[in-house]
């Protein structure tokens, strides 16, 4: 009689807390948090990176590795040829035995892996200066904005986001993004367990070091023809609420998402280089602070 056994999602997620890897099946030599299915034929498991991660140079003598990208972005360097391969969500790839490689991955990367057979044949190798420097360099996210562009890729993501117009004495805080070099109001995407106003306050704190009070809604922006494509394969459809906020504490201290900031006069803010979608929001912000008019759309 056949038998069906299961590892539930909750078990898997709980087992990965504080760890980057758990096995579903294999011939394991050490215990792990997650129950697994014993197998000499293959190993199956999952890697999940909450932060930037790099895997030192190594080689497998006889095992074949198969990998499926569930989310995020990773790069592998073939150490012998120095060729770099990049994989994003939905990609499936194979690494042949005898391939010496190094790997690095951005936060949020999740990979399902299969190794055949289940043997401990991993041999660490010494990285030279070039490879060591490559492993330490974090992957940079590249962002491309599309504004009513017929060539824009199809969206595959909608993530509620908040932005905050912080205006003091007719001057507005603007940040210069590190992923596209353009200027924007501080803001970011909603996380589980928080309201959108909580999100707005948190994102301003993380991106600028400032504490803010939210006082009003300036506009809603949900145009399906405004999209943002990221280098990890995500294409996000616009969904942003812009709030009015005032500084209640702190001082400006930028995180890695920005390279510069300015307190710029409202009548000069248009001189900054911005994405077209950001220009529309900034125009509405200026109108709001002068007339009180809001945008819904």
C-alpha cells in the first residue's frame, strides 16, 4: 500500500528562522530543525536569504545540482572562465560536476535545490583576490520606470506603497535613489502587520533618519500604465498613496537606498531629474500645499 507524507508550509517556514538552508530529503549526516525524508538517491531542499549572502568557492566532484529560483536574484561565477551567470524568479538551471563556482544573492532570494546523488562531495577552494572582491560586492538592484510606454513589460506584481511629502518653510525633502539615480520622495512598500500610515512613518525613518507625523492624504496613484521593472524580474504596477508629513524628530541620515538628499524650494523641485510618475506626484504635492487640492486616481 502506498504512503503519502507531507511537510507543511508552516513547518518549513519555522525551520528557516535564523537559518539559510533546510533539507526536505537526503542522506543527512547531521540533525536539522525540519523533519526530512531519508534518501540516498538525491537531496532536495530550500535556501532562503534574508540578507545579502555569498557562498565561498567550492566544487562538487560527482553530484549534479539542479536549482529553481522561487524569488529574488542570484549570480554564479564560473571561477575557471570568470563568466557570471544571473538568475531571477522562475529560472531553472543545472550545475555539472566538476564546476568550480562562487555564488552571491540579494536579500529575499529563495531557491529550491536538488542534488543527485545525496553525497557529501563538496570541496572548498581558495578564492583569489578578484573572486574574493566579487563575493564581497553586494548585488545592485537596477530599476527602470515606464510611464504609459507601449514597450513596458507586463506587470507581475502589485505592492501597496506609501510616500511622504515632507515640506517645511516651502522646502520639500527629496532623496536621490541609488538604483536609478533619480530623485524621489521618501517611501516604500507595505509589510505584513502594519497599516499604510505605519509603513509611511517606518520608510521615512529607514530612508532618511527622520521621525514624521502624518497629517493628510495628498493623492492616490493606481494607474495600471505606470510600471516599475526591477533587475530581479519583478514588474510592479503602480499602487502608491502620497501623504503629507511633518518632521517630529531626528536628523537626516541616509540608508543604502539613497546617495544624496536636498531640501529644495517648491518652485525649484521640477529642476531635479525624476521619473515621469514622480513628476506627476510632485506636481500634485505642490498644488496641495498651495491650494489644498487632492488627487484621486
